[in-house]
């Protein structure tokens, strides 16, 4: 999983958060967690340049 660390802690929906987990749309347009891995065929799971949420 790809995440942003070293943010100051924030209260989000009643929970303290110290990390931001990143996601992007897959080939079907569903938002998935970003990962440095590829699919079983060796292709990128998320297209290069995809919008990150």
C-alpha cells in the first residue's frame, strides 16, 4: 500500500489519523488502494498518470 507519512495527527470521524492511504481508479473505474505491484500479467494495475485520491 502506498501512503503519506509524517503528517501531523488529525481527528477524522472521531479517530486519530497519522497516515494518509492513497487510492486511484483501476481499469474499470473503481477506486483501489495504490500499490507498487503489477497484476498477474505484469501490467500496471493503475494507469500511469491516473488521478490519485
